[in-house]
C-alpha cells in the first residue's frame, strides 16, 4: 500500500482511493450484524476515502463522528419528539456511526493506526454507548406520558446491557489479538455467515439508530426499543459463556 506521509494531498483520484481501501479492508468479525457489515462499512469506506483526499486525520474524523452523535443524543433528551425531530435524530446517529467506521479505515489508508487513536475511538464509543440510553431515559421522563414509572426501567436496563456488551466485546477483541493463532476466523461471504449477520440484528447499533424515526410515537417506539433490549440481552446471555470458554483456552 502506498502511503503519503506528508501533508500534501494525495495524487490518486477519489475512485482509486476507494478501490485501494476496498482491497485493504479489514475482514468483519464473525457474527457482525447486517447493517454494520453490509451498509455502514461501505458508507464509512467512502467517507474515509473523501477524508483522505482532503487531508483529514483519523482523530479529526473521530471528533466529527462524536459531534454528530452528541448532537443527536442531546436532541433525544431535550427536544420535543415531533416526527421530523425523530428523523433528524436517526440521521445524526447514523452519520456519526458512519464516521465512526471511517476513522479506522482512514488510518489504514495512511499506513496504520496508533494506540492513541484507538484509545480515543474507544473512549468516544464508550461515552456514546451509555449516553444514548440515558438520553432516552431523560427524554421519556420529560416528554412521554409515563403513567407507569416501571417504563423507565427499560432505558435503565438498556444502559446496563449496552455497557456490558461494549466492554466485553472490546476486551475479547484485545485478547484475541494477543492470541491470533487461537482466535476465530473472520466472517466470510458464505450463506451461513450472512444468515448469522441477519439473526443478530437486535444487537446492531445501526438498527438502534434507525428506530428513532419512530420517536414521536410513544407506544411504537417504546415497544421497538424494548424488543431491541430483549434481543440484545438474550444474545449477551448466550454469548458470554461461549466467549468465556474461548478465552479460557488462551494460553501464553
């Protein structure tokens, strides 16, 4: 891979950059959910190529991602849930997610990422993971007709499940990197791998972002949000023993 280390703009075209990045794409993890694997990575690739063309750094792309996500999360907590607000929230979250995919791809275009860049990306993701569900809690309390306070347990529960899920995924990935000979193979293009990506849709952050188009309709959104919580919790309960058995076999 040709790497431009100086601050000048690249000589290759945007199309060539997209093509080169596609060839250097890191394979998706086994079990990557459908939107993240088939849609978000491709959008992130285009953003990464555009960022490379204009000379942005991966950290700048991370901050752009954080800006879109923060604006959308603030709207969840503070804005009146009109139909157009829900659409803007969903768009803001999805754009932030696309830029989140782009920063790592841009780092590969520039010759590889740094520990500091990876640290920054994970810190932003950890804040986003908890802040989004706490914003839902605040938004429901402020704007929804909550006749039963037990309804507020849904976003509280989602905060817990999402936080544990995020931490375990990051920790498991780090341990796999330290033992690459025993780590599972990445996802492939087989029918079974595609089916797996579809089955784990409840854990897909892109789907979570998308359901905010329903934010103005209290009952529909609450049911959709609760179903995603149930699906994510069930997946986590099934995955934790499996991941533990895998990690238990790692030996120095």
